[in-house]
């Protein structure tokens, strides 16, 4: 493993721990330059190709989904480990349910299910960016439905 600081390949593992879900291993490493860093070893899943709205196809990108969730949860009380656990579950679910291709709508629906359970404000934020609102009235309707459900 190459050191992110000095780029040396002379690093040594000083501690290994299994992740919370058992799907990854966290390794603390020390380099010959004396700096420490952490790496993660995760099972490589065969993830489906993502079909975009314009019918284009791209490889699944965990970081794109993560960034969308992080934007929606910015300044909210959702911990990053909750998001990482969700992403691990999402990858597992997608690889099992959609072995070849999955639409962006399916992925967004899974993100929305997670956010509605976790934080309704983050849900509205995500929906406002990734939803297909034609008018302000549709947006108002979404908020009023959430308000009714929370009572």
C-alpha cells in the first residue's frame, strides 16, 4: 500500500479491525516516514450498470450516491457511519436484485426510503434536487403530505 504522504510502498499494518457490518476491514498503517494512515478493505461486488434518464449507461459509482446523500444531510444530525452503512446495504441490495442494470430512479427510491426513515428534512432536500417537480405546487404538496404523516 502506497503512503499518501511520501508515496513510499514501505508501509506496515499495525492494527486490523472488522467493520461494524462485517463487510469491511479497517487497517491502521504506519509508513517508513513515520506517518500513520487508515485503509479499508471491502468485498468487491459485481454492481449493475446504471441507466440514466437520457438512457445513457454508466458504471455504478458509490461516491456519486454518497455525495448526493451528504448534500441532503448537510448540517443535519446524521452520522457518516449511518450513511456508510446505508451505502453498504445499498450495494448489497443492488447486486442481488439487479444483476445487470438498474435505473437511477431505483437508486433514488432507495435513497429516499433511507432518508424518510432517518431525517424528513434531508428527504425533502434530496427530493427537491433529484425529484422531477414541474411546479412549486407539487413541492408544497410533498411538504404537506410529510406534515400530515408526522402528526
